[in-house]
C-alpha cells in the first residue's frame, strides 16, 4: 500500500539513518518521561534524550514539544495530578534550548539562513498519508474504535508506576496518553504548513507514533489469545510482520531491477569528460549545465556547479530555470552573455542532457570555444571580452 501512496515513510527511515536515530531517541525520551513520572528514574535522562532529539532532527523535537504541552493540557483539563507534576519541564527545556539555537541558526547565520528559502514540499493529502501507513492503518482504526468504546483506560502495567498523587484518580494510562498525544502532535506538525516550512519531514514521527498506538490497542487481547493458543497467535503476528515488510521488499526489488537495467549507471565517457576539469589545476571553475548534469559533476571533479541539489543550492528554483533557458535554441545570445557574465561562469558542459534541453548549437556560438570533446560530452570555455 505504501508504494502507491508515494510517501514511503518506512523506506525513508532506512534510506536516511538520522531519521531512524531521531525516532529512537524520541521513543526513549517518552519512555524516560513515563518512568520519571512513576518514580523509577530522575528527570535528567528524559532531558538529555530530548536535547538529543532536537540536535538530530528539529522537526521531531517540535513533535516532542507539542506532545509535552498536549499531555499537560489534557491532564489539566481532566483534573489529573501527576506525582511528579513537573517532570515534563525537563524534556521541554532540553528540547527547547536546542530548538532555540536552531531557530537562530536558520534565521541569522550567514550560511544557513537561505535554507528556508528553497523549494518547499507540501504536506501530503490526508488520504495519501493514511494509505502510506500500510498495515499500520487497520491497527490505528482498531485503536480509535477502542478509544471510542472504552476511553484511554486506567493506568496499568504498561505505564511505570501509578503516576498519580495520593487521593487523586490515576486517570488514563500514562503510556497510552503520551503515545496518543505524540500521534496527534505529529499529525499537527505535518499539517502546520504554513507558517512552518518543510513540515513533511515530521512524517516518520506520525508513522512511529501511529504504530505504537495500534500496538497498545491490541496488546491486551493479543496476550489473552497467546495464552490460549500460543503457536497460532505467534504465527499470525509473524505473518503480519512479514506482510508489512513487503513494502520495503518491493521497493528493494524495484531498485535492484532498475540497477540491473543500468538505470543508475553513468556512462564511462561521461565520467571521463567530468574528470577533465581535474587536469586544469584551477580552483573550482564555475560550470554551467542542466540541473541533472550539475548534480553529477562534483562527484568527479573539483568544480562549482551553477545549480544542483535544490536544498543545497542558493536560489535553486531560479537557477534551474536559467540553466534550462540557456540551452533553448529560441533564446538569443544576449541573454546567454548576460547570464555568463553575472554568474562568473567559466565553462559550459554539453552532454545529451543539455542537447535534449532545447537543441541549442553551442559549437556555433561566438561566446564559447571548445576545450574538450569525446563521445559523451563537449566542454566549452567562456570567451572573455
């Protein structure tokens, strides 16, 4: 199911290890929080883990802060008082300090301040997000149905200790309340665009929290079933885990098939053409090409590509547009001359990608002179007047 939604949150966490690290720290923070409230540990572990979440991925830290506040509000609304009522302030401070530094870094720092100006991926449609959860979705439906029927349920052995002050009702189970708040908070952060940007990066937090919400909902009936029919229950659980893994398996098989067909293979002559810049001895000449080629060039030579990966290129959208216009046959040399001068371009790289971009005959231009050519590409130096 996840494959057809196009989100692949589980695949993302395997593809980008810091996503998985942040989620692990996030869950450990929640666990340390529950234990501290039950009197089984101090607030320091939760505080340090929360700071670790913020240092790894700020968006997961935003979800954590929202979770802390939401749980506090829920307890205040129901009149519940925790035995360690101020424990939540520890992780709030731990995450808040690092988030404050991140806010300064991405708003004032000379290098990082441009990051928020780059292309923004919009949050997914709610239906697409639900489908992308795969087999977690039916578990989540079961959890929501149980919530409507029974409520959050009293504190039990899932939480650490009773967590309540003497003479005060225990209220909902701490683990269920916290993980439920985490799920709601993660969804809230994802759809907080605008004013927040890049909120789609909180999608892994939705996935992890939704998984735990579903697991907590079926834990008690599953344990009763295992007590009556241990072999059958274990087989069904294993079958569900294997079925859920088919998402990643299909993605891996698809990528393997593409690799076998040469989809990720770079032509040897093209690599040799890219490597030609290494023979110049100059310090990072500026090279103009289409975005696809600009992403390839720095792998093989010390060059400054005109454009490139959208989240690591200042004014990426505008530069992509200018690079594609440059290779259009309909565009005059006046535009090209101005672009080359304003951006200090030293070389123009022409491969099949650039020829397909618009059919411009670079070899006939008075602005350029040929310096290198092979079967894959031709490199032109900009003529300085």
